[in-house]
């Protein structure tokens, strides 16, 4: 088994409690040897650190801030995975990440925003953290969150 839990501690990362659902769903489900997470928002301390669209104009969430929020979304998704399988040491592969960015119509930097999540997964899981990915710009996300993502994770 891999030592991903130790790697998380070594990086000084503390996974949050699983964010409670804001509608009629569960945070994650297992089928076969895969965990599918529901869409995870960048909840910290029970709330969103920012709301609104991502873009380059004044009054919008900056791409740099949104990249940090994508990282937080990934931490929340990993917390949901760990709650289902007991330990992230059981992870064999991060299979797929789908990231959504609430975007100003002129903003085209969605891949850079979602890199916040992808880079975190690489830091923790190394080669097993390399994943297929989509980074999609959307008009609005739940609770006016700037970012949302979900993961598909293989485990043994």
C-alpha cells in the first residue's frame, strides 16, 4: 500500500471534515473499485471564501484566487473519498477530474484555474495522481461558487 496519508501530513495538509450536502445527494459513492465524488465546492469553515464569476476585470474573482479555491475543492473531494474507503492509502489512481469555473464571458483561463486541483493531486499521489481532466467555463455554479469539481478515484 502507498503512504499517501503520510505524504499529506508531510506536506502539512490537513483534510477537512466532509462538507455536508446542500441538496438531495451524498458526497461520494462507491461502485466496484471506484469512488465517484459529487461536485465539491471550496467550503472552508462551513462557508464559501468568495462568490461570483472568475475573470480579469475589477469586481470579479481573480484567476489566482480561483486556482486556490480549486485546490480547496480537491481537498474536500479527497475528504469525501477517504470517508468512503477509510484511508487514502488505498488509492491506486486518480482517474478523472472534472472542473467547473463560473466564468465572466471574456475569461478563457479555466485550465489554469483547475490546475490548482491537478497540481495538488500530483503533489500527493505522484504518478498515480496523473488524471484525465475537463475544465469547463459555466455561467453560474451552486451558491454562486466560483469553482466546483468532482473526482473519479480507483482504489484497492
